[in-house]
C-alpha cells in the first residue's frame, strides 16, 4: 500500500526537496504541492492524501487554520497532518 502525501510550504525549494525525499521511498507518493494554506485545503479535498506535510507560516492562510479546515469534518476521516516549520520564537 502506498501512502499518499500532500506537501504544503510557501518556499518552492523546500517543497521540491520534500517531494524528492518522499518520492524516493517505495511506499510513499506525493500527490500534490501547495504554496499556502488555502491551496492546501483545496488540494486536500481534491487529491485525498493520507498525510499532509504542513508548514505553519505561509501567506493567504497559515498552516494552523488550514489544518483545522482539513481535519475539521468529523463525518469522514481526514488525513493526518505533520506540521514542520522553521519558525523560531523565544517567547
């Protein structure tokens, strides 16, 4: 069985790097890429990934709000979301 992955990050180089790493695994497959949270919500509904690799800080809609929308429908199981970020705040 292949795990379908959606990669979400506003930095194209990072998305491409994740795609290369994920697609190199025999049991993983990237089914889409999104550059912001709004695109992620739309692509998750369209592509039906098993897992979303999500950045937090992005334009248009941040990753936290996108995660709430992607996983918020309790009538059907949604994808699992793995949040990765380089955001650093000492507070």
